[in-house]
């Protein structure tokens, strides 16, 4: 009886400890993206880098107006430890058609869980620090090429 009690106690303790042993999911890991070729993107590949994610749509005029300023920011931060991603939840055909008509050197991707991310308006920009923690989130247009906004991208706070 005593051995049976010890076995149950050990199993109970193990059940409590095992979930705590799993790696903590970062904010960045909550975003599910895939390439335009349909391949899943492992967000862990971006750990150690600042990640700038701009959610957009082909029909969104503020999104399109914002893109030249993001292109300038991307160019100004070239060589820095920053990754720029441009997810849309539209079809690959729509995104590809848009990409071919615009002269932006962006990493266009598809977002698989837009609703789960609680994105309520476009454009929405999120910035994640090198630890994968969300440090900035904003809906609406912003001129990303200004010195203040360039500093916001690279601040990592």
C-alpha cells in the first residue's frame, strides 16, 4: 500500500513538472506564415534578429501608401540585424500579381492565422525584439523612413 501511494505521488509530481519543462512560446511563435510557394516559415529562424512584420492587403490604400516608406526604411537599415516580412491573408495569385506590378523588394508571405492574431485593421505593423517578444504594435499608416521610426525599429525595447 505504501509503495502504491509513493508511485501515485511520484506520478502526480511528474505530471506537474513535465509541462514546465517545455520551452516557452515567444510572441513571434504565435504568428503562422508560409511562403508564396506554400512552405511553412519557421519563426524560430528569426530568433536573434529584430523582426518587422507589416500586415497588408492588395486592396488597402493606406497599406500601399505606406510601402514606399517601408522600402526606404529597409534600405536604410540594410546590413542591420532586421528582417522585414509582409504577410497578407489573400490568395497567392493576388499577392503575386501585386508583387509583379510593384517595384518593392519585399518578402511577401501568407499569414495563416490572421483572425487569431486579433488584427482589426490594415495596415498593422508589429515589431519583435531579438528575443521574439512583441515590442511594438500599431494599426494604420506611418512613415517608417523618418529617423524616429528607424530608431523605433532598431530599439529592441
